[in-house]
C-alpha cells in the first residue's frame, strides 16, 4: 500500500464505520468457521482490520490478538470501540496498531494465525504481501482470508475502478484477482490450501474464504 492509500482510507474511515454490513449472515458463517480454526493459546494477527469489527468478535477466542491497519483514522475508531466498558474484558488480549505487514515482518514476533478480510486485493503487490505473511507465521501457522475477487465481478465494475480512482472514490491499490488467480498466488507463495469455501448469501459469491497453511 502507498501513502495515497493511507490518505484515502483516513478520509473514508468515518463513512466506512457508519456503513451497514451488506451480508450479515455471510459474516456470521465466516466468524463461526474462523473460530473453529483458532485455539485458546493462539497468538493472532489481523492485517487490514479497518475499524475492528472482526477483531472485536474474535479476540475472546485466543490468548492475544493484534489488529492492524494502514489508516490511523481506522485504528482510532477501533480503539474508541475497545474503550466501551461493556467489552472491557477484551483489553487484556486485544490491541490495535497502525502498521503494515512489511513493517511487522521486520520484527521478531511470529503468529499462530494471520487473518486478512477484504484485504489482499487492496494491499498492493501480492507476492510481497504474501511473502511478509509467510515471514510472520510460525511453522504450520494458518493464513485465513476472505477476498473480493474483482476479476469475477461484472466487467462494468472492473472498468469503473480506474474512473473511481481518478475521482477519489477508490484507493490506488486494487488488484483484480479472479478466484483462480488468487488461489494460484497463494500456492505460489508456498502455502498449502486447506479450505476454499463460499459463505455469502447471494447466489454468486465472489469472495472466497480460504484457509492456507505454512508448510
């Protein structure tokens, strides 16, 4: 991701936070499946956490959960949510930080699981992003993602993205994965794919849920 992306998401943060979840049933299926893959002793990293919706739902299932995003404004909103006294029990295990995968990979901390929801297609060069994720995982660690595959969407959507970018309505980094190319990229990065499912409620779900493992 670039500085342009950081600026874009900072500007979009409050509107993003106020937007309703389009497919709540699909999200619940995803959360339930992720919980099945996590263990109480796990140390988890989430990349591209946005305003913390996923982190706040999953942090109680593991020992520690670090949720990160490129946008300082997204992280500020997530921290506001965490300050709610009703979820005070999460503060011991959940933390939010402005950071990228590349910055974190330079440190020595390694994780049992890394999560990336609505992340890979926005994170920039996929080979570098996946290499950082491999570096951050422990042996046999899991990378769990759910990625909108723009390449499987309507051609009109693909054509609109450059125009939206010019108008400031889309970030600079958008990788038009298809479900086939996304799986190929993950395998090429050295991961074994354990699961490839669809959790969406619509007939055509263009967001594959993928569980991949370090060899």
